């Protein structure tokens, strides 16, 4: 098992990574407060709730099971969680436990940030995507009809418990989606990290029990380092959004036909294409990225029917990371060499959007 810490002064917290961390209840059950509410979804509850409840033992808790899917990340479901918590008598000293993928983690964290002006929560991520990214760093949010993650807060969990055995039931498509964030994180870190990924790609896709916890540890460590230096994204943290401004626009445009990780994979390729078009990125890096994305079983071209370039541009314009009406993007000069900027020729962005949507320029 690997233990690490996200260093944030008095809000620092541990991350436990490895097979069977869930059942090591003595690691985490004390400090939960007098009572907890577990938030999960119908799929995860059906597969893994008994394991979580076994770990919780006699600790007083109730469970709220939400529907599956991205649409669950709504203000209506925040209301459902708050209602449940009030009815169950959860006080300021109570704890929310997020037991699921990024959707459950994001909505539980957001509710914890606001309920009684902030209560503690624990992340028990059950997808690869949530284990390598969403459960760490304290970004919480729900969606609005007009865009993804538009209502949110920074609220750090008290602890993150990453049990890699939970991934055994994860469908191949969702595993691949998680690999998109693995690729993103190791690409934005360094050439060495990218090489490590290239040499472990096969083992990772086979869910190798040694390679997988190591990849998760690498990703969590990289993310923790960035978050410790810039918790509320005043600068450096924006690098973690590599591929995400394109990706969020695609996710909204496809209305659920693309899962988050697939949209991020395509967003990474679009960011690389634009960077290459600007003369910043060597074509070999784009090619290595494309190979990794393909090896992860992720799409490298937009599925049909494709959205229009103008639709994507309009959706990118709504991204909360924009400044002064300009679309701010994370672009690449190479592995580990990123630039967060709105200062690039608009024509270059148009060209990338048209290339991917198949519209004549
Ligand atoms: P998800 O939570 O919808 O989970 C994907 C699917 O896997 C769901 O159908 C879920 O029920 C199922 N599932 C979960 N665990 C399983 C298991 N162990 N076995 C079988 N099935 C399982 O999606 P996700 O990809 O985990 O997360 C995507 C969400 O995370 C998006 O809303 C995205 O915006 C958010 N996100 C947040 C951050 C952050 O920093 N807060 C970072 C990245 C992504
Ligand atoms: N997923 C991007 C971040 O946490 O900052």
C-alpha cells in the first residue's frame, strides 16, 4: 500500500492507495465524527456497498443512493442530499462519504462545502478517473443546463481512500476514460513521466496489480504537488485543465454520447494540434500522444454526427477559466512544458476546430 499526503497546512490530508485499503477501516474510521451519510449511486451500491458498510462496522451512518450518470450532478440532487442529511440529523460534526466515480465525488464535495457552511467529507473513489484525478484537490461542482461544472466550490476532503480492487468491476469503456486523465497528468508532468507511461501502457490496460497502483500514485503525487502550490487555481493549477476546455465543450455538445474521459482525450489531441499549428509543439509529441490515446482504447477522431466548429467555439466561450471574453487554453511546448494563455491567433483555434469537426476552413 502507498500512503501520501496532500500538503495544505492545516487542511492537509492523507491518500491511501492500494488493493484492499477500504477494508483497513482502522486507517480511517476514527475521525469520522458521530455520524456519516454515504452518498453513492445505484451501480456502485449494487456492486460494492456491502464492502463499504462492512468497513464502517458500527459507525452510525445512512446511505443515499442517487441515479447513475452525469445528469446526477445537479442542484436538484444537492437538494436531495441536503434533505436526507437534515432528516438524518447530520450536524456540523458529521461527515459525508462520497462512494462512487467523479460524479458522486463532485456532488458530494459540493454539498459538503455548503451544508452547514461546510462539513467534512471523505472521498472513496471507485473509478480510475476519480482515483487518479477527481477525488484529489478539492474541486467540487455540479452542472447547469448551460454548461459543465458551472456551480462549484473548493473544498478539500479530509481523506482519500483509493482501493484499487474496486476497479475490477469497472467496464472497459470507463477504464479507458480514466486512462485519459492518466495520459494528461503524465504528459503535463515531464518527458520522464511520459516515457514511464509509454513503457507501462500494456500492463496498465491489463489492469496489472503492480503497475496500476503505481500509476495512481504517480498521478496523485503530481496533482498533489500542483494543488499544494496553487490550491484555488490562481495560476499554476490551470495546467491540470490541459485538454479540458475543448473537452468540456465536446461533452456538452455530445450531450452524454461521450463520457468525460473520452472528451478529455479528444481535447488533449485538439490542444496538441493547436500547439503544433502555432509552431510550439513538435509533431512527434502529438504522434506519441495519439498512440497512447489509441492504445488506451479512446477515440482519436470526433464521432459522427459531429458538432459544428461554431457550436464548439460558443461552448468554449462559456468556460469558467476564460478571462475578459477570450478563450483561455492550456497549450503545449512539450511534455512538462505548458503555457496557459488566451494570447494566440484566433485563426489557429478556428483551424483546429474545423480540422476536428471536418468543416472546410
Ligand atoms: P462517473 O462517476 O459517472 O462513473 C462512470 C461510470 O462508472 C458510472 O456509470 C458509474 O456508475 C460507474 N462505476 C463507478 N464505479 C464503478 C465500479 N467500481 N465498477 C463498475 N462501475 C462503476 O464518471 P467518472 O468518469 O468517474 O467521473 C467523471 C466526472 O468527474 C465528471 O463529472 C467530471 O466533470 C468530474 N471530474 C472532476 C474532477 C475534479 O477535480 N473534481 C476531475 C476530473 C473529472
Ligand atoms: N481536474 C483539474 C483540477 O483539479 O484542477
